[in-house]
């Protein structure tokens, strides 16, 4: 098992949201680079980073931060949030990001995931975020009618090897995982 520490970025700051609610945003660290390096110092080999602004806007917003961490640490960086095109995937992969997480596009345009997996293999992961078993998208601002297991199976059939699942009802609560 590999545990990936995470840094969520909004407006250039390291933040946490409570259950995905943007109204609850609060800063949790002063400096993203120092935070990443602190994870590296204690033995992390990977870091999970999320562009919250990108998730809301539907395009990468804080890319420079993720590329900076990839360039200036020995961490393998996986990034998600607002990545909705093959061009965005190419940009991140060609600039040192180890794994790109596709979320909303997996639900709305699964062909993009299939094309990305064909081109980049295991450098592609899918993020599936759900509340009460139902997939949410667009920075968790939209709910679908799709069961998270059904979407997971579809992504496995598309060749995805890594799925990052988030139970929105537990996210940011620091109360452990959902065991129900």
C-alpha cells in the first residue's frame, strides 16, 4: 500500500474543505512547497494534489504550483481538478507530472479517458467522487444519477488501472473512512 499525502489548492493556498463545500474553505498551511517537502522528509514518495479552482472552472488554474513541486522535489506528483481535455493531460505529463487524474470528464466524456489511457497508460487515473453512492462532478457542485460502482466498472473496462475514490460525506472531516 502506498499512502499519498494530499495538498488541495484554492487561490494559490493550501486549503481544506469540509465535505466538498467551498463555503467552508480554510487555509491549512502557509506554503505549498514547504508542505510538499515536509511530506518528502518523512518518507512520502508520492503526493496527491488537487486544483480546486480548476475543478470549479473546468480547466487547469494552478498548474504552475504542481509543476513546481514536480520539478523541485523528488516526489511523484499526481494532479486532478479541471483536467477535461487531452491537451491538458499532455501538458501535465510532458512537464513532469507522474499521474493525471480525470474526474468529471470520466462521467461526462468517457471517450477522453479511453483516449488518454491509450496514449499514456498508467499515467492516467480516474477520480470518482460520490455522496451516498452517487457520483458528483464539476468540483462536486453537480450530482449525477450514476452509481460509483457502475462508473468504476466502466473505467476498468476502459483500461484505467488506478481509481481514486472520495466519499464526499467524509472528506475533510478527519473522522476516518466510511466503513458502511
